[in-house]
């Protein structure tokens, strides 16, 4: 049978784009598709834990990145109409009013449905993100792993 | 195969999945979650308020191999019917 695997590259760390990625991932998983999400560059911020994680071995620049980038899905900003953080708050309130699942819920549901999360180790190094700072029990790999997964999939998205 | 609204209304013993109030992809996730508890040939009824479900549930059913029977509108929500493969 033809593969129905879906691969999604989450490059953006924008709240709205990450939302879209997870809605598609959850929908595909509900349709029994195998789903692989590859997080790279700003997209990695969606996988960060809310709490501050001590990372003593970072360089000065890596520490700056760590401090300035959003910590987790609740802190992401919108690609448009961000209004210094007011935009996502308003959007989240409206989503709640419309009973749309929140981004943390979508991430949790994706995990429950067996969606595979892969963090790009090269961009983790560049941005100084350590494994401890990201969600537990995810995979770590590089471009070849992603391409291997993409070869087996019939839909590939770059978000 | 087309099933009339009267025939849908006459169905009994269906497994009811209440996804009212949830938005995309809520109804599909709810159906997926409930499917394990429904035996082959039985009818699942999904209640939904998100109008996109009218297109999404048949698409999900087609993909999963279930038979979409149809829907009708109740007071302020949709009732959609699937026959499990």
C-alpha cells in the first residue's frame, strides 16, 4: 500500500504557524497516518520547557539566545499583529471562547497520538539549546534523518 | 449508498460521541478516540457544532474505511452517522 506518512518541518517559531503545524499533525494522526515533525531553528522554541533550565556550559552568545528566545508554546509571538505580545493573548482568549484547543494541548495530544518529534541538533548547538531545555522523550537528529523520513512520506510541509 | 434522514433518525443502539463545542480538529480526534469501543458493523453517531465537521467527518471516514451514512441537524447542532468497518 502507498505510504501515507506525513513529514512536517517546523522552522518557524511564530505562534500562528506552529498552531497550524500541530493542527495538521493531529488531524493526520487521527486519520491513522504516521507523522514526523522535524523542529529546526526558531521552531525549536515550541519544544522548550516553560521553566528556566540551568545550562552552565553555554557561551555568552548562547546564553543571550536562551534568554531572549521564547520559552515554550505559551511564549511564542505571532507572525502578524503581535502588538508586543498582546496579539497572542487576544488570539488565545478568542480560541478559548471558540473551544479551539490551545497550543500546549495540541502538542500534548500529538504526543499521545504517537507523533514523532525530532529536534535538529545542529540548530540546537547554534542557538545553545540543550536537551534538558526541550521536552523529554523526543528524538535528536539531523538533515539525513529528516530526508530519510521524507523519502517514505507522501506529504511534506515546511512551516 | 444514500440513507434518508428518516432512516438515520430511526437508528437505535448507536454509540454517541459528543464533540459539541469543540473546533477543528476536535470532532475528528473525538471520533478517533471512540472508535476502539465500537464493533465492526455498528453505527457511531457524532454530535458536533463545528460546521466544518460536515466535510471533515466524511473525509476521515473515507480514509479510515468506515462508511459515512449522512447527517441531519438537530436544535443547534449536527448529528452525523458512520458505520464502522
